[in-house]
């Protein structure tokens, strides 16, 4: 059977290398679609937990699938998140159809769409929103601050500081989510974007928000640990895909799927590439 054709597919917060990752379900999903552009919006590889030496074949198969999709013509943008920690030397390496970046802006049907993982806004929510409002220069400054904090805590053998890790599981979580969404939306509007696509907080959402600058579409791709969700763009519209409830549609058997148990596969079933806008 044929794969579902998409303009764009967005996934984030896969956390390959951790016990919570649903790698088999993700592989089945990726094998059911044929996107022109695949955006990996951060925290795909969880390098924080590599010390636990947990990286089963199913997780490796997901990485192989990314490479296979790129070799078959899909343009893959890998936006680094706070858990990826990909060496700068690798980010500068040229792969066929695989592009590493920290943020991405695409023109989708006349709408300036901003893709960013979102961990950078943890510091913004504390005391640096005014920095982020400076635009590109402010964003670069926040990246440097985050990098400095990471290096300092790593030297002290402590985990990186991100607000999401501090407030999950308590009553402050809902406030954090609300603050995060409002901050991201406001900054998108301040910088002239029509739509912002995030990850990081593991809360899938599609919502129109009113700002003083106008209506902004806020999107979050969720994760592949708790929610198993993705974002799909086709026919000039965005859709949230839920692996738990949405069927995979036309299903194409990928060679890597032969290694999976058939019951696992069945249960998981319950144009030109877009170029980034220059100068942003």
C-alpha cells in the first residue's frame, strides 16, 4: 500500500536512548508517511542519559529511518534541543538532505512559520523576556546564556537547569505551561511571525491566540514518550496526529519493520522541498 503524502511532518521530544521512548510506534508512523520535509524539533537523541548505556536496536532503527528518508528525497531539518547536545563539529557537517540548525523559518502559504524547540524560553520565563524581545540579537544572547549555564553546571556535575524539569509533577506545572505558551506566542508576534511551532513541554496543542499584533497560530508537536504525537501539514492546514487514536492510513511495509512483532505493528496502527526564509 502507498504511504500518506505530506508537505511537512514535525516530531519532537523522542528521547532516543531512554526507557520511556516508544521507538517501535514511531518507526511504524514514519514508515506510513512520505513527507517532503521532516522537521525534528529537538530532544530526539537524549545524550543526557547515554551514560546508562541503553540504546536498543529499535532506537537505532529510528535513526536509520531518518537517514533512509533523507536519502529518498525528504529534506530533514534537525533543530537541536536541550537534551540533544550535538557537537558543533557534527552540526557543521554536510549530510545529504539533513540540515542541523537551532531555529527555522518557513513561508507556508504566505504565513511566516517559526520552528523552535523551546528550551531557550525556560530562562526567558524567569527573568530574560526583555532579552528575547530584542529579536535575533536577543535570541543569540539567550543561547549564549544557556550554554554558559550548562557548562558551569556540568563542571559541578549537576544536571542542566531548565524550568520544565523543576516544575513537572507539581501544581506549578499548569502555570508553567500557560506562561510558556503565552511567552512563545508573544515573542512570535513581536518578531512578525504568523505561526510558531514548538516542542519541549510535551504538551501537544493547536490553538489560535490573539495578540496586540494580531492572530498567532500556536502549535506544539508533543512527544513520543507520553503522548506519541506529531504535527502534519498538508493542503495548507495543520493537523495533530495522535498515535494512540489515529490510524496510520495507507501503510507501506518498511524493511526495518520486519524485526518488529506483528502484534506491535497492528497495535500501533490503533512538490519541492521548502527552503528556509533567508535573513531571519
